């Protein structure tokens, strides 16, 4: 089930704050940037880079996903591994707020999200 209008607006505000802190400097954003999108009950974070053999084309690669589970009112955290599959982020598989999930991604104590 998709996020409610209120939940989506709250998520957008948190994502705006998160991206404001984590985006690279403006002078390199044409070579590396990050973005977020909301799809149903999921928040997906992605990197944006030029395609290596055609720099005019941008490639978006997801690296983190946070799913809202309405039944338990928790957020489940996933990371994209080299096999291009989503894997549960085992150090902190679920939290009670999107803000806490974004905080864990920001800190990245296990180097799963930022390398």
C-alpha cells in the first residue's frame, strides 16, 4: 500500500534535508549526484552518473531502499549489493521512523551505502 498523502509529504521533507546534507558540491554534480524517489511504500536513494561511453546520458543506480510496513508501522532498510539485488541491512533491519533509517544511511557504520 502506498504512503498516505501526509506520510509522503513528511518523507519528502526528510529527504530534502538529507539530500541537502549529502549531495556533492554543485561543481561536480554533472559527474556524480544523488537523488531520491518515492515508489508506493518505498523510499529509494540513488546515485546519478554519466554513462562511461556516452557522458551526455545519465545513469541512475539505486543503493538504498527503505520500505514502510504499515501493519507494524516500521521501516525496513535494504542495500543494493554487487549482485544488483536488494538485501536486508542486517545491522539495523528495521526502525520506527524514516528519520532513523536515513540517519543510519548517513552514518553508514558498516560501509554498505557509501563504500
